[in-house]
C-alpha cells in the first residue's frame, strides 16, 4: 500500500506476511471465545464498528495535510482505546478487504 512494488526484497515481504499471519492467528483466540458467547458477540460488534470507522476515515472524510505518523496516531489510536486491540485488528482487515473490491475503485 505505502511502498512501491519491487522496492522491498521478496524475502522480506514473505517474512512480513508470515509475521502478520501469526499475529492474526494468535489474536483470533481473543476475538472468539466459545465459552463466553456474550463477549464474543460484543467483540464481533466492536469489529464491525471499527471496520466501519476505518472505512469512513480512509474513504469519505477529508484528509488533512499532516504526516503519516500524526494521521495514524491521532485517528487510529482512538480506535484501539475504544474497541480494544483484537476487534480493531480484525476491523482493519475487514475494511481493507472491502476497500480492495471494485466497489471503491
């Protein structure tokens, strides 16, 4: 997304993808707990809300003339504090997958 293709060595990209799959897999147990269905349903709702927020922030709101560090810290740190790490992590993934569809070309 932020880095031009071919700029990073393919081995480094593969290692980053493996690390991302590991993080997503590890935090799946925090998102879905079959012993606590009420908590799981709340986490699913939080995931959908954080995905909608991320989609709103990236697609529809005007982008201000600030650097990428400020944009991520101010905009998305609030999401982590409100929804928690695991729901925000999966909300980001859901929103990025939706943005990759032809609907947002």
